[in-house]
C-alpha cells in the first residue's frame, strides 16, 4: 500500500496549513500502521478459521450431495442427516398458454433432521415474464414460496426400492405466470427410487389441489426419470404428465439433462424440456447447481 502513494502526498491541518515531510509522514504512517495491524488480526483470524475448517473436514469426511434437480422427479432418498443442501438454478421458458417468455430463479433448501425425515423450503426469489395472459401479470416480481417435508416409508436395501411420502404447502401466492402444470395450495407425493442394471430410476406420483377463485380442483401427475453415468457425467431422461383441471387439458413433456460433480458436495447441471401437447410450455432451458454445506449442524449417531 505504501508504494502506491506518491512522496508528494500532502496532509492539511485546519484545512489550509501545509506540513513538512517528517510531520506528514507521522500523520500518514500512523493510520496505515493501524490498518496493517487490523488486517493482520483479520488475516490471522481467517487463517485460524480455515485451519479449523480443514481440521474438521479431515476428521469428518464430507458426504455426497443428493441433487433433486434438474428433473421434475424428486428422489425418494434423503440428503445426509444434519447437513444443509441448497439447490439453485435459472429457468428460461418460451411459448406457453400463460406467457410469451418467462425467466425465473428457483431455490430449494433441504435439511434432513433424522434418518427418515427431511424438511423442505422452496421459493422463486425472482421471476420476469412478458406477454402474460389471464390473471397473471408481466414484469419483474417475486415468485411463490412453499414449505413441506419428506419422510421415508421404506428404506431401500438390495433389490428393494426406497419409498417416501412428501407433503408441500404453499405459503405465498405470486401474480407471476406459471408453467403449464400450474400452481397448487397443497400437494402430496409418493416417491420411489431404485437402481437396476446400471440405471437409476426416480418415479413420482403427485396429487395436488389447484384453486381459482371459489373453484377447487384436484390435479394428478406422474413422472419417470432414468439416469445413467457416463464416466463422471450423468445423463438423465425424463417423461412427465400432469392433468390441467382448471382448463380440462393435459400437459406432457420430455426432459433431457446432464450433471457433473465438481466436488462430492457440489454438482452442476444443465438441460432442456420440450412440451408435447398444445397446452404445454413448448421449450424450457435450465442450468444450476446443488451444494451440500460440508459441515454438519449437529452431532448425529446413526442407530444402525
């Protein structure tokens, strides 16, 4: 820092008086030394913090992330107990009955509090739409917020699949337009995950409550996702279907995605989805990542 300041630097006292170099250096070096000491303390604290993290990481190995994105299907398996997992991404959609274009940032936070119970928080902090129709509004606004849980009903072992049940409740309804599957106030899911012949399968059955004014309708959905590793890269293909009870139609689409683990606890992904019916969003492109916080929030002893 000292080398970047010219020797001709002047320090004014009472707004006008000029000091000689020895006086100026006194007033100049004193705050610099104070800053250097502060930076030294901060740097030492940072080094101690990093060293402590490294010691903790070596003592307890960081587990693998368990991404629920980028497919529509959610895995029946849970994240590691006591670890926060964040799933974040952007989605650009084009040509839908509710809008011309839509870009949104979505975020899912997961925390498994016991070996069979996981808490969920889902939100869309940012949504920008154009050409919105009906009750939806164009422009920039926050999307909807949901919370819920997922519980394992049957732990997979050998050839037995993992089966879970999930419930999600809407906490905030946004005027931003929705994708072809619409939005819900309550949703219940049954989730099945299994591995067979080198392929991983995620199957979801979904029942949701959709509301428009005083009208309440039940929505049914089914998803099938199949993934297979190619080296460290994982390729996923998905087929999904949802009824559209408020307009009496069906939304069907297929999704293609790839994911890659940069680290055990950090997985990046990208892909696209294509709607197969007139009432489906025709094209969607997405990219994002899943990050598992590498430190357990509390001690956990597996009863097994």
